[in-house]
């Protein structure tokens, strides 16, 4: 039988490489009726900010060919709400908990990490420098090396456990950003977040989304995401977590073969609520069928 476990370092060890992508799985509780949450490699909860955010006006989601656009805008009730109301309900899950952290300035990231540091069951934070749906912060930090370094450094000072930095694909060379955050203290990088996209309602002659542009995800972005993961895995020494249009086990295997140590399942959760468990089973079946004993053997 294949050993699906993976050690990402600094205390973040996963029973298997399949995690949930932030913003697509709520806090995990929303999927408890259809998914065995204790089977997942890790649960990355929805984006968390220092203060509550209402998100963007509706409409803020739209289906596109082989994908979807979203402009939710990091709607959440803030880190203190997460600590007092959500964490007690999920802290006893066996799967490691990871909090996706976002902010408008580096100090925001640092303060959220500081407040989360008291939560023993939160094994890592994922620093979001790549959200295209907020006016301040988000992707603005992830498109330059200096911006990425400032946020990573601020978070690193407040957080001594595993630090993941989530990278934006909306850049000329993603490997430059990856190397910059690696040098500033990131323990791993996750990529890619959504691509900046737009849809127009031709009958109404106006953009579909209230924000005009939004983040494109789904199968349509997978080949580009696989390429970026492949390039990044060759450019940094820290683990790479791959995501972008993974709908089934074969899609996940592409990322693992391209050099990813683990993967995140996002848009697929909206189509198939049990996608995460299905991907675990399909990776295991593939490895057993091909006589692969550890995930490291998959890399091409």
C-alpha cells in the first residue's frame, strides 16, 4: 500500500497530500455531512482578516466556460470571531487546521498571526498575497518582490509555526516572487490563486460582476497552473503546494508529478461536495496500480 503521508516541515505533517483551498470549503463544518473531515490532509479555512469584512456587492459569482469568476472580497467576521466562535467547534478534528490570512497592510497580517498563535491546533497559516478581489492589500502585495517580502517578513515575526505564502499567477515571473518569500522566511508556497478575469452580459451590455473583474478558477486554468508549479518547484528549495482547477485524482497527479508536495481542492467542492475524499481515493488507487510506494516517486 502506498504511503500518502507528507511532511512539509516545521510541524506540518499531513496524512495525505489533499487539502482544501481557502474560500471554497468554509470552515469545514459546512461539509461535515458529506465529507469525513478527519480524512483530509489539512483543512484550510476561509480567508480571515483583522477586522470584519462585508465583502463586495452582489452579483459576485458567475459561471464561465470550464470555470467560474468570483469577486466575494474576503467576506468574514474577523479573527476574533474565528477564535471565539469557530475554533472551539473545529479544534478537535484530526486533520491539521490552517488559517488563510489576509490584510490591507503588512501590520494587519502580523497582528492576525499574533492572535492566532495562541491556538494550539492551528498548525500553519497561509498568507494570502494574491487575492484579486480587494481594493487594498491582497494581490497588490503579491505582484512585486518587495511587497511580497514585506508581508512575509511581518507575518514571520509574529508566527513561529509553518508559514505558507499563497502566490498570485498575475505576474510576469512567479518564480521571482517565490524565491523572494523563500528568502524572507516562508516555509512553503501555494500556487496558484485565481487569474484576473472578466465577463460581460451582452444583452445588458454591462459586466456580469459588480466589481467588473474577478478571479477566474476551475479546469480552464489548470494547464497554466501546472506549468507555474513545475517552474516554481525547480526554482525553490521549500515545498510547493499546487492548486488550480483540480477536479479529480488525475488532475491532482499532474501537480504532484510537476513537483508539488501537496495539493488544494477548490472550485471542485462547488460541483462535487465529496471531491476531496474522491481525490484521496483516486491518488491511492493510481499509486497502488502502478506499484508506487511513496509520493516522492511521482515527480517527473
